[in-house]
C-alpha cells in the first residue's frame, strides 16, 4: 500500500482550520513547551525506591476490630426474652408445676408438614379456650456434614419459636419457653396462649 502525497488544496484547508482552532485547556502548557523527562536506560542508575516495612492490616488504625455478632442459642434467646405473662404463673410453668392442657408432637415431621400442623393446633387450642399447650419438636439430629455452611442442630426446634411469632399465630401467643424436663426439656416448648376476647 503506497502513501499518497497531500495535495496543496488539502494543505491550505488544514492551515485555515488550524488558525481558527482554540485550545480546550489554555492553562495547561502545551506538550511541546514541557521539557521532556529523561528516559532511564540503565536500571542501575534508577532511583532507589523506599522499601515497605512489614505490616499487618489494621495495625495502626487505633480502633479495635469488631466483635463477631454471633446469634445466641435458641435456649438462651428464650431464657432472656421478657416475661409477658403473670410472673408467678411463669415461674410455676418453668418448674413444671402447670400441666399442659393440650399437646402436639411434631417430632419426625418435615418442615412442610410441621408448619401447617402447628398452625392448626394453635388456632384450635385458642378457639377452645386453652391457655397452656405443649409443642414437642425433639432435640434434633446433628446433620452437619462439615461443609462450608453449618447446619443447625434441630431444624424444627429452631423454627417453631419463629413460626409462633409470625402471623397468624403471633397475636394468640403470650409466652414461649423451653419445657421442664418432665415435659420434654430442650426438645419441647411451653406455649402460653392469650385469653379469648
């Protein structure tokens, strides 16, 4: 491919455009006004860079690292929950002195069967005027296979208190606590229902 020469009329047009052109940033010196920076051809003559000292991330920040926000165990969360019912009745219930008026055993059920069964039981118990019912979940099996995401011990045991605090059951439930050993201990919950209106 051969290069052609610029014709005189094209060169004349170029000079006309160049005379009327204005710089976009007049405050900056033109590239041909700046002195060229010398190129360093020999790396031995290059300036020595300062060496980085050994460091650890956050060593000089002055702030302590944030603590891990670990959710406490379900038994701790229920034990520290505020008491909404009568304090004397609550103490008697925790000691196993109150006898549950109704009971449902969810032990061995899958979550898709246990949730509707629990909802139906609580709704029927409240409609019947029962106050204290026992929900048996079982303590659960350790199904954690050691993968990257830990699996909770006792899926129903963790989900039942959550289900009881969600609509439509939340307005009916006054208190949830772990059952006394004679009623199932950590594998069961006392659910104290509100009075009918």
